[in-house]
C-alpha cells in the first residue's frame, strides 16, 4: 500500500485547525464572561473586535517574517508552507 503518507494530511489540517480552535475558545470565553455577569455584552463584543483588529496585522507580520526567514529550511519551510513532501 504505497498510498499517501499520513503526515501530508496532518500538515494540511494544521493550517486551519489551530486558528479555528483559538476562535472557538475565544467565543466560548466571551460567552462565559457575559453568562456569569462579569461583563456586559457590549464590553465583550468590543473586546472581541479589538482583539481581532490587533491580531490580524500581528499574524500577518509574524507569518511574513517566518516565511522569509525559514522558507528554505527543509523541515520548517514545509510546515510553514503546508506543502506535501515530494514523492520519492
């Protein structure tokens, strides 16, 4: 059975799974803060919006820096670019 290697599928999943888990956890935490009465709903919505506005350029900058610095690296470059390894 010389089919695809499982690492390829895991590498592709990582590209969307990690940010998705972070967003789900942030929304659950925001809901919990309103539910227990620690914050008003508009406070939480502004916090989520502000967090998204700050996170977007930081993620873009870090991704650009990592790609330019490690794109030629054999292992790290593949992880960053989420490309499957070349067939042997």
